[in-house]
C-alpha cells in the first residue's frame, strides 16, 4: 500500500487515493492539511478575496428537500429587497474596496425576473464605473438568459451540483420536472459556453452520502474543469423533509472535519481555482471559515445584505448572525485573516487563476 505521505504529494490522484484521503484519521489529517496549505500558498498565494454577498430575495419556486427557504415551507417570512436597496449594498461594497459582489436569490424563471437582473447588472456597473465584479447565484436558467446576463456584465456564476450522484441527487430533490438532474448538469455546461467563470459545489455530510460519493464529487469538479468552488457541511433544518433522516447524520464536528478535508483535497486536485470558505462552516465552528482559508480556501463572502432582511435567508439552522455593522464586520474579518497570515486583496476582482489560464486572459 502506498504510504499516506506519498499519496498527498502526488500530482494526479486516483479515486482510491481520494477515498484514502477522505477517510484518513489522526495525524494523517494534519499531514493532509499541511500539504494543502502549502499547495495553496505556492499556487494562489496568501491573498484572500472578498465577495460582498447580497441575498436579495428568499422567494423560491423550488422545493429542494434540504433547504429552509423551499417553496413548501409556509413558516418563512418572504422578502424581496428593492432594486435601490440592492444598489446601495453594491455601492457599499464598491466604496469599501471589496472588488466584487455576489447576487444570490431563490430560483425564479420569468421574463420579468430576467429583465430585473439585467437592469441591476447595468446599474451596478454604472455606479462603480464599470469596476465592481458581479457573480450571479440564481439557479438554473435557459442558455439565452445566461447569455443576456453575461452581456449585461455578470462574469461569474455559482451553481452548486449539490451531489454529482444522480441517485443521491434524487434523494435530496423531488423527482419531477422542475428538479431534473440532467438540467442542472446542462446548465453548468451552458454557463461555461456563455463565457462565465463557473463555480459549483456540493453539500458534505448529507444523509445517504458515502466517501465514494464525495470522491466522485471531487472528480466531477475536476472533469468539469471548474474555475471556482463553494462547498460546505449539510446542516439540517427542522422545517424540511430531509430532517426525518437526522439520525443518519454524522455528528456536526465530523461533518465539519469532512468538509475541511474536501477543501484540502480539492486544492490538491485543482491547484489554481478559487475555493470559498463557506458560511456553513462557521455555523459549526466560530473559526470555521478561517480554518478553511488556512488549509486551502482563498475566498470569503461577507454578508452585506441589509440588516432587516438578513435573518430571513435561513437555508439551514444556526446560520451565523452578524451583529456588527458592515464596516466593523469588515475590520473584524480583516483581523481574523491577518491572524492566519493571509492578507485581503482589496479592489481586485480576484478572478480564478485557473480561468485566466484556460482563457489566456489578463489578470483582473
Ligand atoms: N445545509 C447546508 N447548505 C445548504 N444549502 C441549502 N440548504 C442547505 C442546508 N440545509 C446550500 C445549497 C445551495 C446553497 C445556496 O445553499 O448548497 O446551493
Ligand atoms: Fe430554492 Fe436554492 Fe433553496 Fe433549492 S436550495 S429551495 S433552489 S433557495
């Protein structure tokens, strides 16, 4: 059997190597994390980029079994932030040198919705002198819609596959037309074709999920040649159908370590992509995101959703609440990032180096 220290130094990894790393224990975990930290430093350096996250609406037409804001949850107070408030949040990001924002919302498909996002993109470009980068995270849409939004100025898109295993996908989503696995896969290809930097990711520690599933998820991302990844632990929400399987779940601390392992292994597999330290990590451990940044992630998404709405975007329970105002929060994050020996890359889009390499583009 190949020694563990040899596996983590490989350049290409077999499915078995990945499973071995996912299931490692004790000191091997530290070895893996030290290796992925080194690979991060050598390939993307110690710069962490901010993406100001604007959760502009929790109205969603879908019914994912894991998600607290699914359409079928009658207990959610629904909100839809006005366009002016969204622009104000974007202006805050711009004036605080964030470099880019993420517009995230429930999944809706209509001409009115398409036009609204298009208009918001134009306005964000206008108020920022064309400088603020915009990532969209608004689900599956037609190729035409993706193209329109790209033309209006969006350049990155996040669409998690949630699980790349079709069987598991249908255990966590309704088996019907609106939640087709094939459409999710197609959307990821359409996004790439439209010119976006494409990000995907999965939930870690789902009921029924195995180490083999997670290894396949990592290989899926590698094969899709993604530019960015956002993934984090699954955290059960009592108002969702998946909650009935809570007895099948790993303890939260184990889901947390497994999530860190996924980030570390992805960094070994895809050395120069952007990897986000997800908020869900922080829901389990107050230093969760910093730990992820230390061992491989290089992106953090501070929530800049206006305070009065922020408490209603509860995809999962125990979502960390930000009590400081946005400026204090920025300073707080900056200090935390300095504590782990990283620096914030202000005023930069912080594009995925991987994307630049594959498209032959210039640094942004
Ligand atoms: N636990 C963790 N992540 C969740 N998401 C939705 N519900 C949960 C949950 N219960 C994630 C999904 C989705 C993203 C916006 O939030 O991966 O793509
Ligand atoms: Fe809607 Fe996204 Fe939640 Fe699914 S995960 S119900 S698409 S907000």
